[in-house]
C-alpha cells in the first residue's frame, strides 16, 4: 500500500463523489484516472492492485465511486451511461484543478466503455487501457434479464445485481442503446491497450475483437488467459497491473516513470494515510507495512517496530549460521530462529547493560535445525550466532544522528 488521500468532488448530477488518490512515495510523474465496473466501487481488488503498481512506478491514480455507488452521494436510479461519462469528465476536471490532468485513463468492464467515450474529451490524455470492456453499451442490458420488458413497459423496475437491488429506469435503457462506442474508438487518436479474458463469461471475447478492429494504431491486445471478468484471482489482477504499467511507459512522459525504490543502503518510511499508525516501508525495491496492534490504536496491518527488530535479528542469525555451516560442511537442513522481545529490569537480567530507568530490552532467541548438528558443533554454532552483525548492533551502544530534511548539517 502506498500513501493515499481521500478526496471528494462534485459529479455530473451535482452530488458529492468519493474518491481515493493513490500517490507514489516521492515525486509524482503523471496522473491516471480509473473507472470501475458496473455497480462495483473504487475499492474492488483489480482497481486497488493496478493503482498500487502504477504508484510504484511514480504515477498517481485517482479512483472514484460513480454517482449512487460506493461512498458517493446520489441515487443510482437517476444515473445512466452518459452520466457515468460525465462523472469521468468531472473527475478529470478535479485533477486538472487540484493537481494535473490525467494522461492515462483505465476502465474496467462498463467503466472501460465509459473511458473510451470520455477520452476524446480530455485533451491531456495520451493513453487508454480497458479491461473486459464491452464494445456496445447495450451489452449491459442482458444483466436485467426478464426485468427488461417490465422496465420498458412500466418505466422502471428493481433489478438484483451482484446480490444488491438497483432501481433501473427506462432512461437508462434508452441511453445505453443510443451509445456508439465503435465510433468513439475509431476517432480516439490515443494509444489503446485492450485486456480481456478469452473465457470471460460476462463480457465475451468478441467484444475485445470489435474494439480492436474499430481502433486505429497504436493499439495493443493482451489476453488475460484463465482470468474471470472481475479479476478476482490476485495473480490475474497483478498481471494486468504490470502489463498496464509497462505499456503506459511507452506513451507517457518517460520522465514520469520511475521506480520509487530508495537507495540500496537506505530505508524510507512514510505514513501510508491508511490508518492512525500505519507506515509504508520501502527498502530497496521492496515495500511492506508496519503498524501497531489494534489494542493500542493501530490497525494491526503490519509488524510493529519491535517485530521488525526481532525479524532483523532472526534473519541475520539464520544467514550467519548458513554461511558458517556451508563453509564448514555442516548439514543443518532448514534453519529456523524464533525471537521474542520484552522489557525487563536490572534485577532480572544479570547480562544486560543498564539503560534509562534500569529498564532493558530483552530479545529471547531460540534456534532450531531440521538436521541435528554434531554434538561437538553445537556450542560453536551458538558462538557464531552471537557474531551476527545485528546481534552485535543490538548488544552494543549505537549512535542515532537525526536531522530535519532540507536543513543544513
């Protein structure tokens, strides 16, 4: 997870729309806009995974809930496909005012058709990516089944979609039938990436073919082999995210793309914005969360600072022992190190070095091997464990030099 801002803006019907702006760690190179699938929300896993991957590459992503969905205000019954397109334009205008207009549009399912219709009206957009998008908006009407005749006869009906009831009006149906996605695609004049699962049971693969044939170059197609329509398998969503990120780098400003990894000898810790104590930790090309337990006000979404210290000690111990065992030809099998941290007092710890108030940090370390070492090697292995660099750092005095960023030292 990367830093994020929870923002709002006015949608096409004047209602307040809820949005999340996922930001890179470091400078923002460009902005992207994500439109979610029909009756979904900005928080579906596919949207989250794609936003995270682009943020890792230096691209900020705004994903929002369409009017009447998710955390956004308004009545879904008052919306239609055209209002969704206008919501996208409103989101782009919000980015233009507050940060920078989007240069990349991404749409999932009906959101894909919506970004295809909106892209030509956002001059700053250079590239568009769709995932499982229909080539004809009227395709969505099959979701209404037997209710469609009632909607047309009575003007409205309640339809169950994905386990929820939605009020669908005849205006929605008429508006869907009036759209010409193919014409919009033919006049797009933007780079286009089409991702679609060949076995998509909701929006058939023939839709991808129709969009591809209508589009002009540059255009690309990637098959999401084995994926379902919503990319519910995390590996499928991750694959789509990586493809979009790599493809977009050809069409956006090259300077926009950068890996947010920090120098190999440093670690960057930034508040994630996702919780009271939650931190995003970047170590080289790796990222993970640190947090506090729920009992002390955190979300429990990651290891605590002392967990990380314990993990450092355990990892360093196992690595040091592995190097020694290989050098001496000792078979140990898999090495495991269990470390626990506690606070203790001088009277209870004869080997501790006194700290403030007589209180000490104590790390209890238990080492186990899948293959029992020879008896004559056991004592030596314990001595080698104590030579682990992290062990030495923890058991000796350290100096921490702190400065404010930008201040002269």
